[in-house]
């Protein structure tokens, strides 16, 4: 791939353009808002000037509701040898293009499974997709050259290609992305009018659950409007679990011993099902989940503290597999949880104690 046209210079489009530009691809940028395209160009994502002729690959990074229209316009104008989109739903846009009677041999629907709570070109980074799955949904009609161009794009972005059927993809993202976002928003909505004294008690658990609720509502309305059925089906199942959970909790309030026992059994069943589902979440780099031990370090909220901890762990020959930070309420301090291989736990504890760090059990 020598040339590319990115249509839509938001977070995903600009991030892809930045990655391609770094690999020496001549990238042209277009957007319904010319100012946004100029911003992306100023960041080094390419040029906002139109290409002289057809490019190798056109990448449509428009909202799902507009993908088919933008693609159809680009294909009718002959802007590229191959066309793909990066929308978070795949079945709907393809059916819309088929209804328009377009030749889809030069088109491939894709979806990079990466993003941020922030949107727009200023939130873009060239490494946004690194190590992340990038779904490709070719059909029997997809031209081999177009598939190869898509694979080249994924390679330039250092992502991991995953081939799926378009409708299977939509059901999958409803489960792992769209439904969880709505549930996160429902939990966060409980905080809107909560008493300040309660909100001040928020810890890492509530931060983890509500983090994705900070995303742009307009963007999510576009996404959910393109995949409402599968998301509604999943939320119906969640609603059934909620109903049973409420009933079990009411039983726990009862003075009747039998009802309390039934309530306890109902809650335990839900929690154990949650355990069984959580262990299926892929671990580091998409590998099978692994069990790590946690070393908890008390730190002051001062510059360089984390760097010192990582440096001390490195001197001890211990690799930090993951890290989590919990800030203390009302204090300039926090707890850093260092996740390490079980056999490295004691060595890390000893090394950190020798260097003056305060550890928590």
C-alpha cells in the first residue's frame, strides 16, 4: 500500500492515518468538517488535500448510520482500488450497500477493537490499535487484493487480524462492548443525584465499573442505533437476572429462615456464575487468563514514585504483569497494586522492603 484516503478524521480515522503515515504511506484526509481534517493533518496524519487520482485503499471512519452513504459515494466516484470501513457494526452497512446495488467485490467491512473515552483527532494516537484485535468480515465475493490491503493496514497498525462473519461480529460486540456500556451508564446514573457524602466514598471498584460511562453519548446513540436487536436481547437476560437478584435480596430481609436460605442461595448462584464468566475474559495480550499474585505498595502522591517502583522491580529481576492504582480519599497518597507471577511475589516484596517501600497485606 502506497496511498490511502481516510474519510472521517475522528479518533479511529486519525489514529489509523497516523499509523499509516509513520509507515511511509501517503495519506489523504477528508471529513465533513474541514477543520477537523486540518487538525488531523497538523498532527502528522497526512494531508487534507484531495488525491490526484484513485488511491490504493479508502478507509471510511464515519458513524455507523452514515457508513453506507459515505462508502457508496466513494465507490461511485472511483476514489480507490479497495474500500473498507471501521464502524463498530458490520451487518447493517453491508445490507444497505447491497440494497443500493453496488458491486461489493472491492469492499470489506472491518472493526478495530480499540478506542478511548475521548473522541476527535486530538485524542488519536498512532499506537491505539497495537496488540488489539481487528475484525475483518470478508465474504466469498471479496476480492483477494482488497483482503490483502486490509491485512496490510492491520499490520501497519500493529493490530491482530480476526476473521468473522458480519452478523456473528455484531452479536459478539453486543455482548462484550455495547451491552456493558449501557450497564456501566446505568450504574453511573445512580451517582448523579447521590449525596456528596456517599460519592466521596467511591473507590477503585466503582471507578472500574463506571469508567466507560464517560464516553460521548452522541457517538453511542449512533452505535446502538445500528445494533439494537442483539443489545436488547442481552439486556433482557440482564433484566431477568436483576429481577431474580432483587427477589433474593428481599428474601434475605425476611424473618422466615427458609426464605433467607433461598435468598442466600440465589445470591451465591449469581456470584458463582459471575466468577465463571470472569475467568473466561482473555488475559494479557489476548492469551488465556492467568492467576497473578498482588503486591500492594503505599505511595505518596509525588512525581516519580511509580517510576521508582518499576525501576526497583526491574533491579530485582521481576516483571510487572499489570498495575492498578487506588487513591486514598482526602489524602495525598494511594495504594499501588503490582500484579506479578506467583513465584516472583516474595522476591519483589523483599526487594521493595530493602529499598524503603511500605507494603500492605
